[in-house]
């Protein structure tokens, strides 16, 4: 397996990974919803900030997707959020509220990320390699910090991010946590 830059041929695999790794039952109702919120913007608008874990046949089995600037993401996400609102007012509202919270941290943590890996690539160190690849990429671009959100009950992910140097910035209990890491 290897880590490489996202290529257009990876789009459908990335969308499938996004769907297969979504653990919240509300996403089962709408596959389009989860891809709109956690995948499509990045592949469409910031493909240079996306990296994949490819298997021996060069098929993506994991990814790390990133927006390097919160304010550009905020503007670019608007068309996607219009679609989200039509699919689920509750998810649209949750995203808007989370985004407002992220704005408070955007000065120190302008970038954010999403990482997902299918089971065959998990617990082999590839998650840490993907994080390091993205962090090095963002540092080269002069991005000073990155943040991410994770479900409040996902204790394995909490340990993973803490092991990789991320600091807990906000704890919303079961609703989720926000972690951040200074890069520069």
C-alpha cells in the first residue's frame, strides 16, 4: 500500500469510502447527504489538499481530505449546504452551528481535515502516515494550524488524534469533540 496525491480516477472510491465509514445511522437514510458534508467539496474544490491510501492495485482504500483556509471553505461550501438543507434541515443546522464554532478557532487553525480508511488499511500505521503527509503539505503552503471534529463517543479516534499531537479544543460531550494542532 502507498500514499499518494488524489487523482480524478479516485473520486468514486473516495465517495464509497466516505459512505462505508459513516457510522451515524442518520446517514444511512441519504448517501448523498454524507458525501455532500464530508467528501464532495474537497474533491471538487481542493483536490491538491487530498491524499489517498492506495492498495496494491492502486485503488483508494483510504483518504485524508482538507480545506486549507476556513474562509474560502465557508464560501465554497454554500452550494453544497443548499443541497444539504433540502435533504436534512437538522444536518444543515448542525453544520451551520459547528461552522460558527470553527470560525472562532479559524485564526489559529485555518485548515481542517477529514480522514477515513477502510478496515483492510486500518491499524497498520497508515492513518498516522496520512496525517503526516497532509501536515507536511500544509506546512509547505504556510498554513499555521489544522482542526477536525470527531464524534463524542468515538474514543478510538480520540486516542488516535491525541497520539498524533492534536489537542482537545472543545468538548461537546456525546455531540462531539474538536481537536487542533499548530503546524507553524
